[in-house]
């Protein structure tokens, strides 16, 4: 999965088609959370806040019909498998929140490092442990103020941001093998070696043939 596509097109999936409708209901702010699980699946959360008038228009055209909103997501991202779609809205604070899950994770490069593309307009704010925070104004949604939080897996090693501020900006990282899995490989190797030694010894014994008899010859009369 290319997470960049989600950030770029998610707003388009939230609004009806047509330039008039799109111009009327831009969200004021967007908060995006992308959490990569150890098994490679991704949990995505999108939360949007609206001003009063855009909120009313958005609700009447999209926000009052969660089934339609889910269908728009699936149509927009037909190339991906999307599971566990959830939708919440808060009329008091004029916010809408959507969560989805996809089994397709970040791209694996030839160097065996994973890569999460980050739009050039997103600037790194800070990173704490496994969490990386970005912020910027999304030019694809009327310079909407957007924050992006990316959480890499628990077994991540050597995470870094490359090509910062360019169209090739990306968060790259490698993962370590779980300790239990490493021990399993070690014990498997030991067992294979022992089995090989036993088979080699059995083969050598079979080539020697039966041992000569040592019984005394019967006396002659």
C-alpha cells in the first residue's frame, strides 16, 4: 500500500463529486494517524473538523449516510483491501472520524527496508520512540491544516527520514526478527546437525558389512 495515496485522496473520498460541492465543504483541519502493526497490516484514522456552514453541507450530502461514505471509501481505494470501516461524528464539535484497516503494509525495498512515503508539504515536527509527527498545509484541499502521525512497528530498528522536503520524502525502517523466532532457528540447526551425524554414522556401518564369526570350529573325529 502507498500511504501517500491515502493522504492525498482521502478528502476527495469524503465529498460528493462536482466542483461546487467540493468548494463548499472543505474541512478546516485534518488529523491522520497511520499505525503499522508487526504483521504488516495498517490501521488508519482520519479526523476532520469543519466550520459551521461546511459542516451542515457535508452532513446533508455525506455525513448522514455512513453506508454511502463506506462505499465511497471502497470505490476510491478499490485497489486495496479495506476492513473494519468505522465512522463517528460529533455535532457539538463539528468533527467526523473514520477508521479503517488494510492488510497491505508499507512497501519493502530492495535493501530489505520498509518505506512509507510522506508528502513534501508535510514537515517533520518531532519523533518520540516509534511515533513520528508531521504537519503542513495540504495544497490538494485548499491549504487545509493537516497533521500526520505515523507509528512504526514495535520491532523497528534504524528508522529515519530520507529526502526531507522533497517529492521523494519517506520514512524508512528495518525490522528485527523476534527473539523466539531466532532461537527456533538455532535449535532447528542443532537438530539438523545431530540428525545428519546419526545418518552418516549409520551409513558407514552399513558399508562395512557383517562382522566375521568368532565361534570355534567343531572338532574332527
